[in-house]
C-alpha cells in the first residue's frame, strides 16, 4: 500500500540526530518549556522572519490563545473559511464568539477575499484565513481589507510553514500566526506541539502569559489563561528537523511537479484538475489535492475506495463544510451561499504526498487513478 504519508522514512534519515537530541533532554531533567523550547523559539523566529515566536501545546490551542489575546469574546464575530479542519472555527467558538463563513476561491481552495467585505458587521473583530494544503491565501488583498476596516488578522499556518506570499513567510504577515507541529504537518514533532508568532511586543507578552495560566510572575494571575506549554522533547526534535524544512519543501514541490506531468492526460481529458499556485506566492504542498471534475461526493468516495483496492491511500480533506457541522446549526448558514465550497467538498481527493515519495510510487498512483477514471463515467 502506498501511504498518504510515511514518517518512518524521515525518521530513518535523521535517526542518529533525533535520538541524541532526545537523550540529551532526558538527561537534562528539564522537560517542559525551559532552554530547549527557548532555543527552538529563537531558531524558528529567525526562520520565519518574525520578532516573537512562542511555543504552545498544539495548533488548536495556538488559534484559541490568539483569540483570547485579541480580546475576542461573546458577541464578537470572526470571518473565516468553511473549507478547513474543525480547529479553525472551533477556536472562535471556544472564545465564545461566532465564526462567520465566506465562500472559497475555487482555484486556491482558500477564502475568497472578495466575499469577505459583505460579511463585515459592527461585531466583526478579526479575519482568520487558512493557508490550506500549504498554499497562502491572497494576503495582499486580505491585509488591505483588514486595514480598511481596522480588523485583526490571525493566520492559520498549520499546513503552510515555509510558504511565502510576496517576500514574507506565512505567519509573519497578519497580526498573529498560528502553527501546528502535529506529526503529520510539514514540520512535525513526535507528539503535539504548536506555535504563535507576532511582531507586536505587547501582544507577544499576552500570548506568553495566556499559555501559562495568565501569569508573568509565578502565582500572580493578571488575566485568564490556560495550560498550553511546549515540552522540551518536542522542541529538541523540532530543532533537529528545522534545518531540513526547506529541502523537504523542495522535495514536496518536486513530487507535485511529477504528479502534474503524470496526470496531465487526465487533465487534458477534462476528468480532473491538478493544483494551481496563485500569483505572488510559493506553496509547500502539505497536500497534493486534485478535483474529480463534476463528481458527486458519492462518486469521489468510490474513486477513493477503488484507489485503495489498487494499493493507493488517498484522503478527503474535507468532506463536510464547517457551516454544515452540527455545532454550527444555530448559525443558520445556507448552502446556496457557498457554491464553491459545496462543489469542492464533493470533488477533492488528496494523493500520497511526502518528500521521500518515489517516482515509481507516483507512477503507480497515476496508473491507478487513470485506470479508474477513464473506464468510468465522471458523474455518478
Ligand atoms: C492541524 C490543523 C490545526 C490544528 O493543529 P493541532 O496541532 O492538531 O491542534 C488547525 N488548523 C488546520 C488547518 C490544521 O490542519
């Protein structure tokens, strides 16, 4: 079976470095926050080109801590994309505020900035774009709009570490950037981990306080916070991996390019669409996601099942729009307001993607997909 992601290949390549880093932490007796976390925070701040990088327990907490630090609470609204992992809108809900969904751009899969302005109300406090599949949202247009309406911008960079818009890295453009080091992300720990970034000194201080129960001075709690600390083992693993991140991104782009070539006949036949990277940005291909053109969700699911029979794991990120989640029923969103999200949830299929994927494996993926699609009607 060709997996969607194989982390054992990366581990084998870095085994000696990872094991000595882990042992060093074990022997240090310092396991949560502390010097290994501070070292990693310095390294990643330099890599991303931001003034402050603050480790936390996971990407979901990073998003929630960002909401808290910006004072977003009950009665407030945050405009975001409905086509994302649940953690994005969940952070808004956890803060007591309401997510407001804007439809997506069908080319980049990211929030359609031209759909945001109509959603702004006096309650709107922030815009929360997601750089989905490792491709930045249109940050030029988004930042211009945010400035015009005096809104904060929280970037969900869980899938986009190392991707750039213009000359800037994602996470260095908005008010706050939120990252995840879940093992399957492009920079993955050996457990959970997350990060907050900002260029604002006062906000950085607040983010740091919120991750440790709202305190600067031990046992003095000036604001409400949570326990969301990065641990030293994860930081040490991340310090070993960070110097390799750009070459892994190059590897992912090479895999994407090879897929583009292998799948071109299916594109030319009008059966699928392969990813397109928007202007003025670079993508890090967290996923390589194709569209089965015109597919119903049922037919797309069948393609996934047939690929599995042919020894290829493919995944659906994401089958259900956030506005259709039971947790958001009270928002009363109408599917007809989101034609692009509706179509996209039915059409998308993510293929195996990791830097170590071989040309032979990619050939097998392309052959399997071709075998399924050219013999079957596209519409179920
Ligand atoms: C993974 C992910 C998160 C959450 O990160 P965790 O570290 O798993 O909590 C948030 N948003 C997006 C888009 C993600 O892919």
